[in-house]
């Protein structure tokens, strides 16, 4: 649901959420314990063809928007094309953070980094969703899948995460003969990110009520 009334502060919080979300996703790739499910496919492609992760993610997100159109058909609203903007913002900040973050040496540091990445991803996702502006294409597709199957957003997200991991495994084994970016951290992120969102979302909704008043 898109907010009918849009304020400047609402946009600022949305941008902050996008930055935090992008930082969390990118930080997840640096742990080398397993990347976030939703970027598992673009990560594999970027590694195979030696392309910037942010660039590949942008085109992948655009593909997710196209999938929404194929599923919804007549129910696809023209405003949903605006998700391209969210795609660009997320991809841009991911590329920025990719050049800043480094991979730590010790296992303890990597585990700590993974926990931070999951927390940031959950907080960022909650803020962007709560502001009721342009949905992230991944969240948009998850919502579309849930709608098409007569289920809720959570079901659609779980199915999308599982499908993303499966596709990433196929790409990884098909082009490199092994796992690429899929690990324990991938499944930990898949299970716990939603819990973080549920935990912080009441606070995000309070922020929305304050900036939209």
C-alpha cells in the first residue's frame, strides 16, 4: 500500500532505510559465510562474469519487476514501474559499500559481521516498508507471489528466498562446478531476517506516524 500523503521527512527516512538495507546486504557478502538469499543470484552472476555486484543487482531487480508484470498481468499497476527507482538506489548504495567493506580474517569477526548484516538488513527493510513509498523489487515480487497464490507476504518471501537459493545453486554448479556464496549464513539470514523485521517494525511504524503527521 502506497501512502496517499507523502512528506519530505518520509522520503528521508525511506532513503535512510534504503542505505541501511544496502549496507546490510553488502556486509553479508563480505562474511564469506553465505550471502543473503535475495542477492544470491546476482552475486553468482557477478562472480562468474567479473561484473560489479551493484550493476548486476540493478538488472536483476528490473527482471523481478518484469516477473511481477507477468504474474499480475491486468492487475499490474503502472505505479509499480517506479520500483526501478528503488532498484537504482539499492544497487547504487550496494556498489558504494562494496568498495568500502572488507572481509575480516577471523571466524569470530565474520560471525559478528553476519549478525550485524542481518540486523541492518532487517532494520533497513522495515524502514522502507513502513514508509509506504516504493517497495523494493524483491519485496514487491514476494508480495505478488503471495497474492497470486492466495497467501500472505511472508509466504511469498519464503518461497522467493528458497527459489533464489535454488537458482543460485544451479548457476554456481553449472558455471563453476561448486557453491558460490551459498553457505550457513545464507540460511541463517533467511530464517532470522524476517524475525528482525517483525521485532523492529512497530518502531518503524511509529516513525512513519510521526513523519507523516
